[in-house]
C-alpha cells in the first residue's frame, strides 16, 4: 500500500535513501531490515521501490510453502530479466538458465557457478540506471536463492546494483545475513505511535482531536509500539475509547496477539471463502488460476475469493493473490484441521501434475501423505535430485530427507539418507550432513552402500576435520568393501585363474562396480595420506591398488563402462598413480617412476581448458586427473610440471563449475602460480580460495590457502603478514594432522628468516622440516625447500648439513628430466662447491632456467641463482662480471615485489661499484588483487566473458576494472598489457 508518511522510521528512511543514491551513482550496496511481524519492514521496502527510479526494481517475497523449493525466490526475482542471461559467459548462462528452469542442466552445477551467474545477470540488469532488488520475508526464501543472492551482495562493487532485504529476526537469518549491514526495527515511541493511531482514526466522527495521551501510552505499552498492532487495535476500538471518553476494554482486544485478531476475522467468513483461503495459503505462489481450480474441485464458489478480498484479507491482482499480511496466511493455516489441509494438498498435487510441474506436485503429494509411501517418496527424491543438479543442494537435501521419511523400505531409506548427507554437505550444512549420514549408517546393510557411506564420512572429515582419522576411515572402508563385495580371486590380478571360466563372478558387473568403489576409497586414502604426510600408508595403499586390476582376460573398456568389469582409462590412470606412489615411497624409485611416467603420459592436452561452454562431467574428471598429475610430478622432482598441471586444474575447475571442489582446486592453482613466479596472482587466488573455503566451512582448505599466503608474504618480506598467516594455518593444521599444510607454514617462517638475513634461525627452522613426522611435516615440502635449506646451512656455517641436503636432492631428482629440476640441483651443488667450481655450476643453472617456454615461470629461481652467482663473482674480485647478474636479479625481484631479496641484490650491486637509485614501487604493486587477477587473464588472451566466468564476476565488473588497470600501468591496450606482463 502507498504510504505518504512513515512514522518513527527516520533513520531507516535515511539509510534507504543513501543506498538508492549509491546505486544510482554506479556503486553496489546491501541493507537488511530486521524486525518482528508488523514492524513495518514491508512498508519501508515499498517506499524504496517507489523511490528507486531511474533504477530498475526487481522484487520477490519469500513464501513459507515454497521455502524448500530450490530457486523459487530467485525465479520470482529474476523472471523479468531472464532474457538478459544470453549476454552472460557460457557456463554462467547455462547455470542460471538451469536454476530458473528455462533449460535442463548439462551436468550437475556448482552453487558458486550459479551464484556467479546471478551476479552477472544483476549487473546486466543494472544497465543503464542501476538496479534495486527488494526481497521481503527473507526468512522464507529457499536456501538456494538465499545463497546466490548473498554471494552476489558480498561482491557488489561497481555494478550499480543494490539489495534490500526485509526479514524477521531469527537465529537462522542472523547467521545467514551476518556479513551484510543491518538495521533493527524497534517499537515506536509514544509520539510516533500517536501518529499511527491518528491516521487510523481519520474520518471517524468525534475523533478530530486524535487519541488521548493516556490511550496512546496504554496502547503503546500493550503493543510494544508495533505499527501493525497499533493500527489494527485502533480499528477494534470505539471513537469514545480512542478519545479517552470511555474506558479501554480489559483486556485489550489483542488476545493472542495479531494472529488471534486475524483468526477471529477469518472465522467469521463464509465456509467456502475459508476453504479457498486455505488453498491460497497452501499453494504458496498466489497463482490465481490454480487457486480457483483447486477451490472449485473442493466445492468452493468461483466467487469465494472476492468475498475474501471484500473482507480485506487478500488482494487480487491479474495473475496473483496476496495475503494482506503473512500473519493472515498463518491464521488461515492454523484454523484448518489436518484432514482439510491434506485434501487441499491432494487437489493441488493433481492439478500441478496435470500441468507438468513435477517438483511442486511432488511436494504437495508428500504433504497429503498419511504415512510411508514409496511412490510419493520416489517422486520427492527425484525432485530433490533435480534441485541438486541445478545447484540447489541445501533445498535438495531437505527434499531427500523428506523422501527418506516417507520410504517404507529400510535399505532404500538408508540410500536416500546417504544422498541427503551428500546434498547437505554440498549445500554448506555440515551438521545436517553428519546427522543424515549417521542415520544412514544405522540402517544400511548392503556392503556397497556401507562403503559409499564410509567414503562420504571420510570426505567430510578430510575437508574439515582430522586428516589422520580420515585416512584411517578410508583404509578401513576399503578393506571392508573388498572383503564383502569382491570374490576371493577378484582382489588380486596375480592370483590363479578362476575355475568358473569367463562367466565367473569376478567378471560380473557388480564386481566391476565394487572394484571401482574400492579403488575410489584407496584414492581418497592416498589423498588423506598426502595431507598427513604418511608415507607408510602410501606404500600400503599402493600395494592394495595394484591388486585392483581386473583379473587376466577382462577386456579393456571405454570410459563409460562403469557397470562392467572392464578396465577404463580412468581406472588404469588412477591405479598407476597410486601404485607408482606406493612403489616410490617403498624405495623402488625405478618402478615407481615408470608407473608415474605412464600415468603422466595419459594426461590430456590443454586444448579445451579455456572452453567455458564445455560444461560436462568430463571436466571434473579432467581436473581430478590434473591434480593427481601434479602430485606425481612433485614426486618425480619436477616442480615445473607440477605447477603446470596444478594451474591447469584451476582453469578447468573454474570454467566447468566443479561441484563442491573449487576451494580445494584453487589450493593447487595458487601454489602452482607461486612456483611459476606469479606471486601476485598466487596471492589473489589464495585470497579467493580462502574466502570460498570459509564460506563453505572447509577448514582444511582454509589452512592450505593461509599457508600459501604465508609463503608469498615471506617472499615479499612482509613479516607481520607472514607470521599471522602461518600461525593461523598452524592453528588448524596441527590439531587436524595436516602435515602438508603445517610443513608449508613452517617453511614460510624459515624462508622469511632467510630473506631477512637471519641465517641461523632460518637454518634451524628449515632443518626442523626434515625431522617432523606425519601430521607435522611432509616429504614433498622437505624436497621443495631443499635449495633454501642448503643456502641457509651454508650461510649459517653448517657445511655438513648443506652437503647432506644436496645429496638428498640429487637422490630425489634422479628420475627428473626437466630443466628446472636440473637447474635447482646445480645451484645447490654450487653452494657447497669451492670458488673455482661454483661459478660454472651457477652459470649452468642459469642456462637451464633461461631456455624454452618456461622462462617467465622461472623468473624467481633465475633471480635467486643470478644473485648467488653475482655474489660469488664479486667476492672473487670479478665485479665487472658480477654486476650484470646482480642487476638482473635486482630488477626481477623488484618486479615480483620480493623486497628483501631486492635489497640484498642492491647491496651487492653497490659493493660491486654500481650506484643504485631506490626503485619506485613495482607497477604490479599498484594493482588491487582483483585488478591483478583480471590483468593476468586478459594478458593471456582470455576474453572479458571468460575472465568473468573464471573469477566469478560479471563481465561489466571486468570491464570496469580494466578501465582502472590501464592508466595505473601506463598502457592503453590489451596488446600492451600482454607485453608488460610477459
């Protein structure tokens, strides 16, 4: 309803006007209005919508019956602008269209990808005059819509979009909206309450003077200053009572509050009007045709709705019926008996089914159920699966849980509870996921289902709990699954042939499925062992994986042969990785290297990495393969190949919207960029990954990003940041037995000391890495930190330790073939060599790092090597030869922002007789993290749309940042940007 004056809400109106002003100027803002029913939230939102011009207004209202329907509120909000989705990046476009039900999803969508698409769509809708999204009754907005809107709101920047939310104050909404600015609507004071009462008395004879002060005080106290309660109560009193000439009734006619007032009003309506109101209350969307059709089937008069409108209970619009207030809907619902509600739900289900709306029909059928019913449960579970495929995992979990309650068969109920757990986890509700999984475990008897439950439980633990406990769970589950699902001769490829011939159970489809479950559990165990740093477990896993090959005579099969006992390429790849790692850690480095090389040879090329329209299940498999390839390359001592595979995995994951894995993939991508000398980009990726990990409760992924940020800060000499990141990472990693993350964080502190010239302390810290056991240290970090350990040991005067570390690196790198691996070894050998031999080794290292397409990626290592060579030459009184190397090192360190290393190179240059001026800030240092991410991708030739898809931004935000990047860097084109960043 239009309101000329809103009493007692001056602060709120001022905040709304400020938001509208910012939106019109091109900025982004959000504001939450919290209050009890009747506090005036809707009135304030209506005011904002009227005042928003020239900005476009999109609105949606949460409805309790639709609170479990994935993307219901988003569909309501975005329906007027759905056609703009065609302008979005391919993957975002497809995700949004699937979420809104415009198109079928090609594959399961990640909720972050859907949310990024919503952000982009809102940015498009904001052109040209801005956009204001008004969402009322947020407490009833479905979880999928809420997640997408809040993701977008947290990233509103220069899109000219605003979000205004009205909500009741509940623990759930406080938690969900905690990051957005909010205002609490308190009760009105007596002065404002008088204005509300006076407005309600207009036109009533004998009340021209307004309410008496004593009446105002009494009603304000009785209603708590609630505007709606004041207005409705005034309508129940006589003019004499309001004017203070007659006593107020005792008690006041509030009774059970406003619900009681509305309940009495509804009880006085004709029976068929109450019936059609019940249909409207349970239908949820206000669909006039559906409400009338269901009412007529129930025997209500076609004109029954008009009687409700005449009574002031509902408002009828051309295609929508709206209750005047949500409390009226609640009163209608409360006033009807269970049988009447079930009857209405049944007719609504039938009508929706006839119209082809399977999901809503399934929910109404479930509401009409009087007990377990497999047919209804199956329909509801299918609706949940469809919601999950579109990215609405939290709402899918609700439907799957409901389906489980209605499932009469215990084994089927157990499987649906397991599916509930998976959806709840992906939807960001770990507590709900754990509860569902525990219930599934109690009911399950099938060994395959028990293995799947154990696998999910282990994944939950590995994501946010104790990695050593996850490792134990995976290994136990793998052994149990093998013992209960595989025939005696199916777990060992080397066993005797079966006496039953080709039709033997070891070649059956069930055996093939069981073998893959065991292999998947072993792969999860290997990942957990890598997190912990438990090499003994890796050996056991490798031995068991070797037994998982199909028995002799089983044919090789295609990739989609999941229901046969054929050996797919994916099976063979994973088995080679696990077996090769196990062999390597057992001491059989030759055999391990052979298997790992064979696996790496099967990794696909990168021709389709940037194709964001290729959103299908193969992308997830490819990204997983790339992460395993990165791990294999690390074991082989080839950090360049590991970095290359890790970076590619990040690109594939961001393009495809990998379900539930993005923060984890970003761990590897950020580490890869750091290893490739892209320090600033590594920081940006880890900051993004850290934010996503925290949003989804992935504590262990957060530890990984914190540890990487600590290393980046160490390279740059940012001591306070390094220590803060490292200590926060260690606070998670140590109790969670994350040896890999603890080792990286500890390495960061050692590298910080080395860069700042605290050599004894650096030596102590870096040597400690070599003795840290599982849960606190990691062999790959020991390998990766060897060059720094050798340098620290030499500087600290411990030449024995330096020689031992060099020998360790030589042994580890025996199977490495990459130039970078050979260069790092040559650098370490130079550090322990005499002054005659060392320069030649350092020149050899520089030559290896200065060849091929890897030159940009080796910038940091080249600068470190050039610095060492320059120092050696200067000390040998060969200053003229030293200066070019020192100058190159200083310039590279400056470009990378490696301040302590730059200072060291500058000091050596001055000692070599060259006067150096203090360098200005590196150009890239002038960019924000977001600007740098965008600049890097644009320099690679990625289009603005694809940049948006990768960074979860809108294309317009990308354009805005580029306009700021160019003048900062003193350039005017993408070509110049590419040249500068190369």
